[in-house]
């Protein structure tokens, strides 16, 4: 890539956002659909000897999900640092530096994720002890899922960095293709590995984990082809210890705090699941798991929006165009609000029906249904939080996103879910999540527009 594929410092800001949003939205929907397909197949598992197998599988994935999400969140944080460093270098017309940063980002991510996965493997028995009040079979299934999932977190780091290298240059179609390919492979393999169709063994939750790992592996290979060979956006020939040290300083300045920002969310979710498992029942854990998976229907486009904003704020902030940076934030907030309101109305109408498609247990359906009348209408505000964080990360100012996420997830989410569970069971947990979304969202939007600097730190 001799230069940015798209100059985001020129032209209409809303048009740039919408141009990038379409492909990223499709990619996010594909990626999250893989998680929904996993959930559907697992929720419909049957076995005469284990009549509650579907509920157990959902609960097991619910317990495992915050731990795999923690690893994926670390990857997202490293990706934010990569995209920030490269987009700012492009905005400053330093293409050689951008390619060196890209090469270092791949190596850095592999080293960090290998270390993190090793720690998670060693700590897994202790982390699972928090859920010992559940059926023992659920804990065993969660452990089986994690043993396969953890190595995949190292592999997906390659796909994630390649994705962010391309996004930093203003591209939308190719980075989206990386995500879509991995999701399609995952979805195709799911029924064969979960149910044991044809020559494949019946692996149940382990099959869902393996399908994800294989999909991510192919996505990583494709990502390297696109960035190294097709776009020549990564230059390993100029890689050296000196360039690596310099890149790590720049990438880490944003990537490490952004990792912290993203890791906070699964930690809070894990604590939320623990609160529910220790105070309520396995069916409540399964209902909470299912609603959190179905939440991706409402937040998918908002995640795509956060993937768009960084390249635009990074290039414009790097070029010193602060008015365009502020306009980018405003455009993204409006899109968050419009989308959040529309999808909340849809989920209110079809939510209870959706739950029934994933599991037929009447008690589970009854416990999950209130979610759709409480949480979706507040998702737009949660979008304000991660759109603000992503835009400011790209400017080299990750502390704002870290603070916003601490307020939302470590303070409000945990406290309000705990209070809600104590007062009103699983419905109270949903009310707590909704309140955390609203309060933190308006704090993030107000502070970003009034107080946060709109100029980028030098890459």
C-alpha cells in the first residue's frame, strides 16, 4: 500500500462513515451470526440420558464466554493501538513508518496473546471455582470449551491485526472480507462438529469451540495474504529490533490502555454471571447467556460504527483537522441513536419469539423475555461509550475510553446488576444493565464533545 486507499481528510464526513459502515456492518453481522448459530445448535442439543443438555450447554457457554471474551477484548485493544498508530502515520504522510508499525504489530500481538493465554490456562481452575454452585456437569462442559478456545485467541490475533492495518488506510471491503470468511467457515463446520454428522465425532460444546478456532485460522491466513502480498501494507523486510521497540512504544501507548478498556467488559460480565449463578439458578444463568448472545442483534451495527470511526478520527486528527474530528463524533452519535431506537422497537416485538427458537424450556423463555422490554431501548447509549472510546483511541488518547468503560462496567454494571438481582431476580439484573447503559452513555458523549482534545498525538 503506497498510500492510504482513501483520503479521509477530504470530503463529507457522513459519507465516509456510511461508506465504511456498510461493509463493516455486514462483517459484524456475519461474525456475530456465528455466535448465534453456536448458541442455536447448543441450545437444541438433546440426549435421553441428559434431558437438560440444551440448558446445560447454554449455561456452560455463558460461564466460558467472559473468559474467551477477555482474550478477544485484548486482541481488540491491540488492534486499536495498531489502527491508531498506522492511521496517524498515514495522516502525517509517513507510509514507510506505517508499514513498519504493521509488521511490528503482528509480532507484538503474538507475543502478548501467547503470554495472556498461558496465564488464562494456568488460572482456569481458579476462575471456574466462582461458578461451583452450578451443576457439576455445566462446569465440566465449560472447561472442555475453554481448553480448545484458548489457543484460538493467539491465532485470531493475526486476523485482528491484519484487519486493523487495512482499516487504518480507510479500506472497508477487504478487512470485512477477513471477518466474513472466518464466520462462514465457523457456521459451516458447526453442525458437523457439534452433532457429529457424517464422519465427524459428536463433540457438543467442544465442537462449537473447534469450529470457531478453524474459522479464525483460515481468516488469519487470508488476512496475511491481503496485507503482505496484495496490498503490501506490511513490510517484514524492514523489521528490526529497533523498529519493533519504536513501534511497540507507539502501539502500546494506545493498545495497552485499550486492552484494559476492552478487558474490563468481559470481567464485568463474568462477575455478573457469577452474581446470577450464586444467587439464582442454572436456568437463570442460561437465560442470561441467551439474552447476551441475542444482544448482538442490537449492538452489531454499533460495533461496526466503532470500527469505522477510528480511521476517520485518526487520519483527520493526525492532519490537525479538529473540526472534522468533532463532526465525526457527532455523526456517529446520531447514527447510534437512530439505529438503537429502531432495533429496540423490533426486538420488543420479536424478542420472546426469538428466545423460543433457541430453547423450548418454558421456564427459560419466561425468565429471558423481560430483557427485550428493558435493555434494547438503552443500547444506543452503550454505543456512545464504545464509539467515544474508539474515536479517542485513534487520536492516541486512550485514557478517556478507559475511564468511560470503568464507569460503565466496573462501577455501574456490577453494582446495579447486584442490586437488581437481590431485589428482583433476573429481571432486576436486566434493569441494572439498562441503567448502566444510559448513565455511562450520556457521560461519554458529553465529556467527549465538551472536554476531550480533538488533535491526535504524534504517531
